[in-house]
C-alpha cells in the first residue's frame, strides 16, 4: 500500500492526536494554526486513507490486575497435515486463527529466525500464565516449541509512532 503525502501540518496533527486523541477539532485547529473546517478535512483525509486507523482508550494493565508481561517465542510444525482436517490449511494459518481467540495475547508478530511467532502476553500472575501456556498454547496442535521471557521492569512503552520529518 502506497503511503500518502503528508505535509508539516498533517504531521503536526498526527503528533497531537497521538498525544491526546480526545482533543476537539477546535483545539487541534488552534494548535496547528488552521480554522476548524480545513483542519477537520485534513483529519478526515487521514482517517479515510488509513493513516489514522482508529481511536482507543489505553488502559493501565497493573490497575486491572494484569501484573505479568511475558514475551513468548513460538515455533510451529512445518510439515505434515494439520489437525483441522481442512485441506490446504497451513499450520501457520491455524495458529493465527487461534491467537485471535486468546485474550491474553495482546500482540503477535510473525518473525524471522529460529522461531515463527513472537507473542506479547499480559496476564494476572504466573499461575494465569501457566494455565494459558498449558491449556491454550501447548495444547495447540501446530505448536512444537515455546520459549518465554518475562518483563522485570518497563522503561519505555508508547503507542506513538515516530512521524517521518523528511
């Protein structure tokens, strides 16, 4: 997908929205020195083009009792039939579908290297993590290896993307 042309004002709008997505159009327009109508047109263009995907509330995991953050490397079976009984369905496709149903997995990335996927898993505690690994992850028929690492402390966490300035 081709990227759209962004001028300095578009980039300032994006930076402002990444910092606080609840600002009114009037407040954004004032910060970028535009009148509200052209500012709203720019925001709608950014939304329609997919640069702005959605608006969300970011929750504090610890305040919700989700105190354990794990990164899990997963290796899948590469050959042989899948347990689904569906012809032409790969192990990776089965795994991707299963991940969508696991609320503990807050991010999943296909990876290069020895492992196939990297999961970011947010759970209450080690007992919750153990149940997830035993009952979901290792129970999946395509999974052949799992390696876990646990976050001891978070120094930086952001949802803001670096907006190219050139």
